C-alpha cells in the first residue's frame, strides 16, 4: 500500500542522474583550473558570515567567486556581493538542497578559467545536501557552538560525506557552555580523522587557519 | 532527460498517502481526547531543551508524553525520559522528516485515552517537515536568536504551515546582537498574524507564556 518504495526507486534514479551531471561539472572545473569548495550546515550556522570574510580576505591573493543557494530571497548574494567578488544566487523553491543541474545552470556565462576558487554555499540543511555531488573538490560541514555538541551523532551522513569540519561562533562558546571535547569526540566517532578547524567570524579567531588551508589546497590543486 | 518531474509526481502520491494516514491519526487523537503539539526547527534551535522543561512543568497539571524524531541516536528520548513522562524515539535513518506512518507505528501499544497532551518533536530541518501532516492540532516552529533574523524569509513554507512561532535562546540575544524587531517583522511578512512567544529555556524567561498557552489550548480542545 505504501508509495515509499516507489519514491526510493525514483530518488535513486535522480541521484544517478545527478552523479552524471556532477562528473561533467568536475571535468569542467578541472579543465578550467578552478578549485571548488562547498559549504553545508544547519540554517544559521554562519556559512554566509564565514564566506563574506573569506571572499574579502582571499581576493588580494586569489580570484574568487560564489554561488549561494536558498529556498527563497537573494539576501545572501546581495550580502556577499559587497565583497566585490562575483556572486550568484540560486533559488531552489521548495527543494532542500542544491543539485549539479542547478549549479551548472547558475554558472552559465561565467568564464571559469578566470577563477581560482569557486565557493558553493548550499541550502541550510543537515540532511538533504549529503547525497548530492556538486562536483566540488572540498566539502565543508559547519556546526556552530550554539547548536549543541551532538549534531555529528544525529546527522552522521553529512559529516561522513564532508572533507573538513568547521566549528563556528567560538566567541559564544562560554555563553552556551559548549563542551569542545565532546564535540570533537563526536565528530571523530562518526568520521575518524576528519580535519577540524575552529573559527569565530565575528572576532576573526581561527580565520587564518581556514584561509591558509584554502590557499594551500587551491595551489596544490592548480599545480 | 531529467528525472525531476517523475520525482515530483511520485512525491505527490506519497504526500497524498500521508494525508490519508494523518487524517486517521487526527480522528484517533480526537476520539482519545488527546491534544497533539508538534515542534519543528533547524537542528540545535532548542526543541529538546524546551520540551524537557515543558514535560517536567506540565506534569502536575496534565498527563503528557512525547515522540521524538532523529535520523540517528536515541539521545533525545533518553534525555526527555528523565522528566518521568512516557517518551519514544523514532529513528528515520536518512529521511529528513517524520511522516504520519512513522507516528502511527511509534504509538503502537500506547493508551492514548490516558494522555492529555502528546508532543511530537520532528527531525531538525526547516524544509522537509513542512509538507507532512502528522495529525497534530498545533504545529510550532522554533527559531533561536543565534540563527539570525532572516530565517522566516529564507524558509517561508515552514512558517506558513505553523500555528505558532517560538523565538528561543533569548538569553543570548545581546551576545549575538539579535534584532528582535526585524525578526518579528520577518515572521509577520511571511505569515501575517502568526502568534509569537519568546523564551529562554535556560533562564525560564517566557516559559510561563508557553505553558499557559498549552494548558488553555488543551483544555479548550478537551472541552
């Protein structure tokens, strides 16, 4: 009676289709020599605040741009465009994640070979984005100290598919009695060996660690 | 070429199937005289902290119980069970929301007529839960001051399907420079007239407003 198995089946086809498109994107990124970084997290974990700072501070060294996904509004694109970097908003409507097709469409007309690093900020969601390959080189999962230490245990898939975790809003750690050891232990338990960076976009704490990692990864990638 | 339209079509069937099951649940809740409240929000907005307090403080007056959804772990059920109220965990695996079938299954063996209020804590997600009717009488959307004032604009559907909004963690409002007027304006713009309560589970600020509303709504419902 349930239509759930049929949904799973069709969803698998969608994912397979997405994987093909993501492979095309990855080839295109490689050919253009652009390093692609995607950011995923809960709503309000500080993706846009970190990206704002990142775009501004990287620009003297690297040519950067960003795509930013939301169900509605172009608030984030307007905010990020103030950095001077090229930014485009993707509005997903009711869809809880970006997919490779949306990314490909949003890149229409952009000369990728003129970029060193492209950032893709996903819709705020700790579940849906995990299954959708966007052709990125580095997938970063953010969690803020205000969300609680247990998020890796509750949303293991997104941490499992990430290449780096960033703990954000560390300036609020004391106010929320954040248990740093527990958070690190929980990340380690769902994804052993995952690299973790801790930042506060507001105070710039840890931002250099993040920028150094990006510059090093991008330059290795660009060869 | 895209399989997206097929996914939309199958998804509509799933939603229709869910609506039928939710109607059955609603009839069952009504027959048993239990008032059902669901909570939705981003991960880490404080659903469990608020529910912990609510279960503890309501128990002298009302017979309460809770179902709590997460992709993985039964951390929240263990935490809430300390209140002494009956609590059951629903693990959704990779599914980003509860549905009526999961709720019906989780209620198996419970004597609903022995309850006054049943709480259903959804998976932390501001997108997926919005389309799934759980047969609840009151759907509450939470947003914490740490998430930013723009969440209603970015996730309008979940605010549109809610009957009440709760702004949580107000004890952190100053630390994160929360713009209360902007948040209230944004809620009002996507869902005019939506009732808003402001609480801090840590300090108990506003908790009485929430409990009074529940007691009054439940007693009206119980007639």
